[in-house]
C-alpha cells in the first residue's frame, strides 16, 4: 500500500506539468481556511449556484481544474475573487479521471487544511448543515481526532421526464431534481482498501438493472484534513493511507456521515451524456455513458412509487442514509 501511494504521488507530480494557471490567488489562502477542489468541463450553467452554495457553507477558497471548457466557464471562474483556476487540454482519462491533477493541487496547497473534493453537480449535506457552517463540523472532527468524513452519493431526479423542466443558471437544482430512492442499496467492504462500496439507487434500477454490479459506486470520502502524504486512488471513493477509508464504525455503531446530493439528472443530462460518450474520457471507454445514451433516447422517467421527495438532512438520517453519530 505504501508503494501504491508513492506511485500515485509520482503520477500526480508528472501530470501537474500539463496544468496552466489562469488565475492563481492561492496567496490569499490563510491558515485554517477550508478549501474546495474540483475538476470540471463545460459546467458554466451550474457554476453560479454551486459557488453560492459552498460559500454559504463556509468554503474560503476554490481551487478548480478546467479541462478545456468551451462554454465560458473558465473565464467565469477566473473573475471570482475567491477562486484559483488552472486549465489543461490533457486527457481526463490519462490523469486518472482528474485524480492526478487534484492530488497535486491538494499536496501543494491543501496541506493541513480541511479539503472538500466535489463535482459541480454535487451538493454536500452534513448533520446540522441547516444551522451550522462547515467549520463547526471540521472543528468537531478535529477535537474528535478524525481526519476523514464519508458521504454517500444520493442520485436526485425529477418527477416526470428528464426534459420536462428547464434548468436555469443560478437555480437550486434540487428544486427540479427533488426526488431520490430511499432504499435499493447494496454495501460491501473492500478487503484491500477497507472502504465501503455502495451501489444501487435509480441508476442501478433504470440503467443497470441487468448488471447491477456495473452500476456506479456511491461511496465517497469528500472531506479530509489533508496531509501531503495522502492521496486519492480512485476518485474520492478510496484514499491512502487506507486507515482514512474507515469512515464507518466496524463494531456495529454509527459514525457521523453525510450525503452528496447528486443533481445529475436535469434536462441538460442528455446532451452531456452524448458529449462524454463521444469524448471517451471516462472509465472503461465511457461504458457508463454508453448505457445512458442508449436509454436516454426514450427520455425516461426515473420516478417510481417508492421515490421520496427531499426535505432536509434529518429526513436522510431517519432513512439511514447518513448519521450525526455522537455529534450533538
């Protein structure tokens, strides 16, 4: 495992040479700032709400890798006073789907900071997030001597066909994609890395019903008190050293955990799926997007009679999808 970690760090160092700074404001980062890292491409329509949401949570600085956007997103980010942005034309796949780029930026700028790694369609929800800023959570984790915080990816979707409502830039996407599957999840423990592997939800139900083991992973560890010795191995699913993956109680109790509301399924998704299928920059020659493209031709309705409408984090805790643990 130590050798795998060193290899990942060497890869990150080599891949960082493809990153070109567009706006580097990292000199503004102060000790104790909470930092957000993300890789994105052509996500301008999502950026206004994404930035507003995480600023309100208490993120101090955004460090973004733009993978050759053509929609003006890079220029939008460069104008934001709390954003540092790098751009690259290098292949997303060859950087291990952006992991190498962000590992490098986290090692350089995130050391001894709490770092949050999310995609532009993910909204982080944690216990008491409606009344407490993210610093309250990280302060409690510090006192508890916990360095990593897990969150389940919860696929959100509208009631009705995906193109029945048009998403408008700046809008909360959960106003449209406000439904989720309360059950239908399978959990296994990865014996090598010790993390939990979660699959299921609407994507398994609708797109991978015949091959549920090929459904996307829903387990993530997005929030980490970073150390330059750490490295992500597979997106934010897996970390090294592997002790960071123990974000659950091995003895049957509950550790505090969160949820990432995954607002992928808007009217913009069909075009995005076609683009990513053509680019072939995702895992297994974009096999996941091939399934999406084939099924989206019928403009499916992901809603079913078991769907739940999202209310707040307490609802998710009652359903067993997240926990406040012993944080009161």
